[in-house]
C-alpha cells in the first residue's frame, strides 16, 4: 500500500527526493551508506558510488572512517565531477558525546575529518547515552555497557538545535529510534526532527512509525533495505525473487524500488562499481507488485541496536 497518497515517485527513481520540513532543501531518496570495513575499501567504494551518481552519503563518527570518506569526496570535488552543494552529507553523534558540552566538539571533529565546513543532516546515532570518554563502548568489569544517567535525550537535542542556529548543520534528526521515544522528543523539540533513520525492509516495514513520520513531515530513512545481505533474508524471499524475474530486475532493485515508492529514503552500500550501477538503475514497480510485497507475512528485526544502543546485526542461521 502507498501510506502517503499525496506523494508519487518520479518515473526515474534515481531522481526522487524528499523535502525536509525542518531544514533546508531536500534529501535524495537513494543514499549510500558508509558502514564499510577498512580505510582502502571505504575510499574505493565511496569513490565508486560517487562515480555511479550517488549524491547522498550517510556517515558516522562510530564508523571510524569519516576521514576516508572525506578523501573520496575531496577527490570528487577536485576533479570537477561534483560540487559540495550537490552532495547531501549526513553524519552522526555517537552515544559517548550526548552531554551538551560534548556535542559541538564532536560535530566539529566530524566536519574536520570529512573535510567540510557544514553538514546537511546531523543525527543522534541512538537515543542511548553512554559514559563520556574516548572509549566508544565503555564497559564495566563484567563487560556490560556503562550508560550515562546524567543527561537526557532532550538535553542532547537542545545542543543539536544550537548547531542549526549557528548554521553549522542544516537539519537534525534521530537514528535507531522507536515511536515511543520519538513522540515525546518531537513534542518537546523547538526544531523538529527532519529525519529519522531506522532499520526497515519488507520483513520490518515499521508501518506505524512510517505513518507518524508522514503525518508530521518527517523523512523516514531506511537502513538495511536489502536485509543487510543476511541470507536467507529479503533478497531470497520467494515473492521478491518472483517479482524480479517478472520485471527483469534483480531482487535488490525490487527491494530498493519498493522502499522509495512507499515514500521513504533508503541507504544501500554497494561494494563494487557494478553493484553501484545496479543500485542506481531502478524502475518503478506497479501497484500490484507493491501490494504483493506489503503482504509478505515474515516479521524479523535484524539489528538489536534499538534495545541497547549497541549496533550489531543479529546472527541468524539457516
């Protein structure tokens, strides 16, 4: 089903954008996620994505590779292939920097690593505050995460609002958030969240959360739209495979088109030039195909980060 009946995707899904109700401009619906292992692989995959036409990059302090993403960006700018204004750049505040006095220094450090003087979208990576310090996953002697009870999410948000006031970032939002956490923050915020980023695919459509976002003008940005490559998963689903055959598409293209056509932005991380081109070569699906995907009964969450603030895909056997 099309949850937002007022939004129609363009024939060329590569050009789809979603306006930012709380912020400047619009976010490209198809984005490149930079959760990539290894500096050389990050530089190469990011450069390949930019050459393939991706102009929306999703980064994070936690990924520990902002510097390499920045190097690929700088090469693209210097070659004349794109300008800074043509790239929508997102990065995220990590859990150990939730205290208000740590927010701006963390933001400035991300900008320095990326080699830019502003960020289009700054997200709180999770709603969970960890004990502040240099260790990204502070743990006690028994190996348990040490949370920071001395700061609230709203206090962190107020510090992020000041970044917008100063012109350092154009929009702010939340990642790995549930509807129960989002609603009170939305109601209290002076600058409303422009975007939320959460896991979503046919096995986890998050319909109620998506409906709230559409009602409030919040962009719903889905990560793991292909199921993070976990097999068996959405890429192997009989409905997806059958539709791919019927419409001469790959299963990945079917899943990406479904995500954009239901009015969400999506992140994917192709690791080769061929995969990057495949991810950009999208065609709209007919409503009957969208309805078939919506009717898939499987419900699985693949990442438990919303429960603990610790990212990690759940190992699943066959």
